[in-house]
């Protein structure tokens, strides 16, 4: 009986380690969402962004359309020459892309080794707009939209 319980506990502990390792593959992603600011942020005056707003607002650049009809959509976080920092304490941890209201891509970013940038190839035929969201662990989620 004791041996069976020991095997069961070992199996559960192994499973726990595996789940934990998957949820926290590296140092930069070990913060839980409760430690990140997940508030949706909006600029006070969209026509006159402050430095902090420029630093967090995703910039969307549309590129070429490939032979299969996928358009390059590049997103960088920071505008007007201001680049958002990427340190263990402060970084852009994700970028998502929506075409109209449909989620078409998301990327999770590690602190320090990467910064707030992502690129996607998407079909935009008939679409009305693209929206990018970028999440700063300290300063919330920021969005930009480009009308097509
Ligand atoms: Fe930030």
C-alpha cells in the first residue's frame, strides 16, 4: 500500500514539474498574468501622443503581398523613434494581430533577448482594417488600427 501511494505521489510530482516547466519555459515568462498589467490603455489625446504613449503604441506597417496572396504585416512597439525597453523588469510580452475583429496571430515575447516586434503574413482581401495589440508588463495593453 505504501509503495502504491509513493508511486502515485511520484507520478503527480512528475506531472506537476512538467506542467510547471511548460507554463514557465524561461526566466522572462515566469511572471503570472496577475503580476502583469492587463488594463486596456488609451491615449488621452490620440492626435497628440505623449512620450509614454508613443513608446507603447504599436506601429503597423503593411508590406508586399506574396504570390499566394498573403500580405506582410509588421508591428513594432514604439513610434516617433522611441523604442520600448526590453529588460527583465519591463518589456513587451505579447503582440496580437486582428483583421477586422478576427484574431489572426499572436506572439509571446521574452524579456531582454527580444523586443516588441512581430511580423505576420495574412490575407487582407476584403478586410476593412487591421488592429495590433501590444502588452507591456508594467503599462498595460495598447492598440493601433490601420484602415485598409
Ligand atoms: Fe512599458
